[in-house]
C-alpha cells in the first residue's frame, strides 16, 4: 500500500514537472516590444504554431494595430500561448505554411531576428491582405513543411 502511494506521488510530480517544462519551452517564443495598449483595429481568432507549441481551435488571437501586430492567447490560454509582438517595419515577410494534417498558418518572419511565429486560421487570405496594406511583403503561395522546426532554418 505504501509503495503504491509513493509510486502515485512520483508519477504526479513527474507529470507536473513535465507540464511546467513544456510551458516554459512554449514561453520561449514570446516577444514583447513594449507596444502601447489599446483597442485593435482588426482581430482574428485561431491557433498558434511555433517551436514546442501547436494549438487548435481558437485559443489565440491576432490583433492589428496602427503600430503593428500582436499575437496572444485568449484569456483562458494566456498561460500557455506566448504573446508575440512586432511592428510592421520589423516584419520581413508574411507567408502561408501548412503541416501535412493542419490548417494553413500565416507565418510571420522578422528582419534579422530568428523569432518567428505562425497563426493558424481560416482567414489567412484576409490577414495577408491587411499585412500587405501595411507594406509588409507577403507570399501567397502555400509552403508545406513536415515539421515546424523546418521553418526556423
């Protein structure tokens, strides 16, 4: 009986520590630029695709401001979905990417910076149009990759 309790406690602790480590890895994708708060001019709901994290459903939101974009989790998912911000002039390109069994993502790359992130959505064409209106280069061709890690090379 004591052995079963100890084993259960060890398994619970291992699960909690593994989950905390995963959240920390996902948080490494965060990027803050000290952007001002305010109401977004445009808002899209979807998921996020980045190193160590791939969400489905509508756990993330991509917000458009006059200064740039902010991708972050909805209130219930902010503990796992990193907040990622970039000014329009910092974006090198916005392109469409997909995994073999995934929705299309708008992949946002920065100029001279390895921080990149994807926003999974059904509204990818509308997002590219808005980014193009803010002078962000866009690639409307869909690039299929096998793993997210390929997008960071």
